[in-house]
C-alpha cells in the first residue's frame, strides 16, 4: 500500500505494544505545531481491537490513520512492520517524524531516517527511556510531562513584600529630595533677603554718619581721620593711661602747643 506523503507531511510512528493510548493522544496535540500540513499516524490498530477508543480517535480531523500489516508474527514483528513503514515514508520524501516508544530497538529506525538526507525526529517516551534512545532523536519528550515546581507561597509573599518595600523606599527618597530642594530654595531666598537688608542698613548707617559729621562741623567741632597705625597707637596709649580718647587727644594737643610756645 502506498501512503500519501511529501515533505509537507508529518509522520507519527506509534509503538502500540509499548505505549499507552494517552501517550498517543499527547503526541497528537504536540504534532499540531507543524500544521497546516498532513499528518499520518502509522501503527497496528488491529492488534488492540479491545480498545474501542481507536474508532473515535481515527475520526479526529486533521490526521490520517494507517493500519500496517506484519509480515510475520513474533516478539519483534511490530518493530519490523513500523521499520518498513518508516522506510517507505522516508523514500517518498517525508522528513519529519514522531516516534512514540520507550523501546531502544527503535534506535535503528532513527538511524535509517538519517541515513541519506537527515530527518527531524521527535521521540516521545517515558522517563525510563535509555540515553541511547534519547540521543538518537533531535528532541525527546517525556510522558507524562513533568510538572514545573511551584514556588512556595511564602517565597512569593516575600518577593511581593520586597517589591512593596522597594516602592516605599523609592517614594520616601523622592519626597526627601523634594523636601531638600524646597529647603534649599527657601534658604537661598532668606540669604538674599538678609543680604539686601544688610545693604540697606549699611547705606542707612553711612547716611547717619555723614549727617553726624555735618552736624559736628556746623557746631565748630573738627573731625579728623587718622591713619590706621596712629589710631592703633592712640588706642594703646588710651588703654595704658586709663583715660578717654577725648582727654588723651586734648592732652597731646596742649603739650604740643606748649612746646611750640617754648620754641
């Protein structure tokens, strides 16, 4: 019998004697990754007539189910029949295969499917499958699929709390920065205000001093600006004598006048 096949066909070789019905159903779901294309499922369905589910399964849309004939009966008769079907599909151009079994004897089928032009082969088997069988495929899927370990609820809560704390810290940092900025602006404004007040006060004092000097001149008083060194000497003499500056200056002026009269 000639099977309809081409390079747009996916072939599923099912070892019905070593793989349960559920494993086939699982593989059919995985085979949909290659659709739209034709998928041919090959096995000896007549060997398991007690499983009435085959009839329902074979009406599944998108798949073609083919019955294979065993050339002889015995322990490896199914292996040989599947090998012959795989060879026929390969010779007709099929290059994508699923092989459902945990039997290491199927390694020779995988080797043949890569003998000339390499095929892409996905193996489906239990976790007891040997490394030799696994390595013969491009991919190997374990059935039943192993569930991913769930994170403990406590760990999830810890992660959630950590994220919450990070958000809280970021918010506090933002508020602190805003507060510091406002404080800096306020201090700068206060410094400018103080500087202006000082300038106004200095100008006012200068004005008052000038007014006092003018008043002193109008009253006949003499105001003299002394050099810094002379002023410091007078201040030291004032401290030593224990007199006021007016008394000291008056004394020095009188003494100077007396010497001038004597001369």
